[in-house]
């Protein structure tokens, strides 16, 4: 298959040398069984590329199983990947096949591979090298014939240096590395990709997009796109819906570009003009922006908190104790369970949610007691108190390791630092 046909078939737009190089490499290795590591920032196209590779390979008539390693709680990832035997742990009511079994003859896409817990990394290395694995609770060696595509937005080598990723697994995965360049390194692709999205959204919303001024076009190309193609897609959708039949100039465009425009971290907030207040007491644009910022901040805090609570309860306390929680919190936890299953799981065991493993039993019990006494006192703890409690629990559990604690809480490390500062915690 040549490059143009490949791009056409999978909707991969772009004519830049950087993208062409990537596609040529992908085409070269797609129809082999070689392990591929896709590396690139969020939103650069790792998912589309993995699916394209499977669909041009000789395995295309068998399953492509997509596993988001970062979304599955650490305690159950081994049984998700390799399956388990009935009765192998609390809640294992049925024998269940794992993703490696399900993908037999096909492809497994291990997304966010950098989040794989250390004990599972060893097992992954074995299945990659020999095709052999064990179901949890079984001593029978099983084999599978699976092509592995892994993806990460982290620097895996850095994780090796920090001892959180095995060096041998790194070398095994790194056989063919495909680096997907961020959008800012291929500015020539921005307008063509944007055009494709605008055409699609205009048809979907039955809307007309008038076009850009020259400097707005330049801004589109010089903006750093921290969310890459996904962000470009969102901006295109918003412009089609909210600015329909309007000519878009720089001022209008800026409202939709949320990250900062130069180097530095994206803060996901609109760029603020000078914060002057309207002098006549009327409600001005600046006031509106300030209120909007405050609301976004508030919404983020509430979102963080909901996620933290649900993630934590889901991965640490037993089903019995979850049932003792107020209904709205139970719903939130169940939603977390659903989202961690939001991969192709087939007939997932409905009770797989919470399990206790022998190695972690003792510390889990202590955690459960602390959780029970915190939540079952009869009073509803305040949001702030709950948040502080969860942060402390996470830091205790991971012995002060903030990266691991923030991962367990389902928030970014940056948010964790902000909260520690806010509550004066060490
Ligand atoms: N070259 C491209 N042309 C057109 N659309 C693209 C291109 N690359 C990516 N996309 C689109 O951008 C969006 C994000 O891509 P994708 O989900 O594959 O990114 P990702 O790297 O997997 O992101 P994440 O790290 O957040 O999982 C998708 O809608 C995808 O179809
Ligand atoms: Mg992805």
C-alpha cells in the first residue's frame, strides 16, 4: 500500500516531511508481527495509527483488543490482561479469559504502557518473549499468538532511569519505535487538517464556516497546540458551531485557543487580557472573563474531587464497605468501575471491581478500617475534609511519592501540589 492510499483510507491528513516519514515507517512494519512502540504527546494520533496498523496487517480478521493500562486500577490489571480462575480471589465468581487470550490471532494495543505496575511488567515481558502466560490463580502455562502495539506519551527511558519501568521490557518494546511528532513541529499540516474537520463539522451541523483573516490563519499555525490534533478538532467544532457565518479574526480565534501561546505549560484557561475592571460599574468583558475563570477553576476542583474519591474507593475498599456508603458516592464509584472497563472487555465479570490480593491484604485492611471510620461516623464529612483525608491516605500508602499518589487519586501531580499547598500539608 502506498502512502497516499494509506492516508486516504485512515483519514490521516498532512503533507509534512515529518508525517510522511512516520507513515512510511508504519507501512513498512505494519504487516509483520514485530512489536511497535508508538510514542507521542496526547492527541497526536497514536490511537488512529494503532488501529490502522492492525487493519492493514494479516491479523485484521481477528480481534484488535485495546487496553488503556492507565485506566485500570493496579490491583486488577493482571487479571484483566491474563484472566483468572474461579475463586482465585475475593469476587472471582467465574473463570474469565484475559485480553491476551481474547486477542489470540489478532493484535493487542497496550495504551499508556508507562503506567503498567512493576509486578505486571515481568509477566508482560514473558508473554512478549515466549507467548506464555498464566491466568491469576492457575499454574497451567497458556500460550497466545498476539501482535503487540504499545503506546505512551511519557519518555519510557526516563521511567527506566527512575526505576519505575523495567529496562529489559523497555528494550523489548523499543524494537521499532514510531515517534509521532507534535503538531507544532509540523505547522504545514495544521491548515489541511483543520479544513478536513471544518468540512466534517459543517456537514454535521448544517452550518457554514466563512473563513479566517490572514493573521488569524498565522495564529492558527504558530499556536503551540498542547492538545495537538484533538485540540485542533475541538477548536474547529467550536468555530463551526459558535462562529457560523462569521469571518474569524485573531481576536475571535484567541477565545478558542486555551493553552498559553508560547513555551510553558498549557493551563487550559482562556488567555486573559489585562484585568482591569469596568470603571462605570457596568458588567464588562473583563469581569465576565474573571467570573468565567473562577467558574472553570471551581468546576475543575469539584471534578478532581469526585474523581479522587471514586478512584480511591474503587481501588482500595471492599464491596461490603462500598455498599455502606451514601448512594450518590456508590454511583460515582460504580461509574469509575465502568470507565476502567471502557475498553473491549467482552463478558467482564460484574464482580471484578474490588479484589484483595494476599500481598496487599494487611495494608488494605488498615486502609479499610480508616476508611470505614472516616465515612461511617454517621456525619457527612465536608468536601474539604474528605479531600484532605484522601490526599493523606494516598501519600501514606505511597510513602510520600507524589507521582504515585496523584496517579492513585486520578489527578495531575500539579493539582496535587496545589492542594498540598492549599491545605498546608507536607
Ligand atoms: N494526521 C491526522 N489527520 C486527521 N486527523 C487526525 C490526525 N492525527 C490524529 N487525528 C485525529 O485526532 C484525534 C486524536 O487522535 P488519537 O486519539 O489517535 O490521539 P492519541 O495520540 O491516541 O491521544 P492520547 O494520547 O490522548 O490517547 C482523533 O480524532 C484522530 O482521528
Ligand atoms: Mg490514545
